[in-house]
């Protein structure tokens, strides 16, 4: 068991297996809001499902509409259980914040230090609560 600490962007808790997304992705045009699948056919993780996963994202790119896509995922009940970012992204965090304010649910989002982000291995189980990430 390994315990890591990140910076809380959106407080919450969640658990699931890690889906690691190392190549830059935009939720707008890159994630299908109806299925939670990575829909960009050029992305190496094309077809991967975000639902119920702890998604570790190295780099986000793109649109201010990414927050709307995340909001739709949360509202539909098909969002990741938590999102761990290597770099802070206020636009994506806005989607989770609006979802909370609208009563759609919580989605924990943390910014992880680079050394901790490197330990987020694909398929490993993670438990996120507050700023803590516990890896099984």
C-alpha cells in the first residue's frame, strides 16, 4: 500500500482502478458525453471508458467546453470516480464544481506532484479522499 498526497482542486472521495492518460486530451471532442468513452480516434486511449475509474491525466488540451462535457458525465452518472491531474486545469475543475452546486454529485479532483503522478500505474486500484490517494 502506498499513500500519496495531492493538492485538492475539488474535494470529494472516490475509488476505482486507474486509467492513465499520458497523451494530451480534450474532453470537448475527445470524450463522448453519452458513453464516457475516449472518442478521439487519433488518441492512443481511444475506446477506453472513464466511468467509475480514477483517471490520471498528464495533460489536458483544448476547449473551455471541456467543463460542460464533464458536467454532462457527472449528471448522467457515468463520470470517473476521481480525476488526478499532473497540472492544474481550472476549466475541467469548473465542470465538477458546477455539478456539485447543481446537486448532480461530487467528483474528487486533485493536482498531483510530478513524483506522485509517476506512481499512478494503469490498472492499480486507488482510493481518493480529500488530498490523500491510497494505492493498493
